[in-house]
C-alpha cells in the first residue's frame, strides 16, 4: 500500500490536497485532528503537557490554552526542545501502561 505524507507551511494547500485525495476515496489520517482529540480537557496528554510547561498553559476550565502553549514553544531553544520532547514522553509512557 502506498503511503503519502502531506506536509507544508501555513497556507500551502495541505487541506485542499487532502480534500482532493478524500474525494477520490483515499483514506486520510489528519494529525491535527488527532492532536486536538488528544488534547481535549481531561485527556492524559493535557496533564503531561501541563507537567512539562506548567499550569499557566491551562485555561481556568482546565482546557489547553493553545495560544499560550504556542508562545512558550516558539520563544526559544530550551522551550522548543521541551515542546518536541513532551509528546514523545507522553507516547512512551502511554504505551508502557
């Protein structure tokens, strides 16, 4: 089975191409959709992200403050490294359970 990874910057047409693929009956796995599902309020990933970045990335209702998280991740090498590591740690811990 042929597998294609669709990547590109903001506004590069990824959604358009994915919609075209879908119209031809090609199965689509959208990592953005999966990431949003995994980071809904109460999901274990949110707890892990808060553990790495601190509770200031949570809204009052416990939901993930995505704007705050983006700012933390993209403001320096140390935080970028932490941002790239947190999902790996979560996935590793989750698969060990």
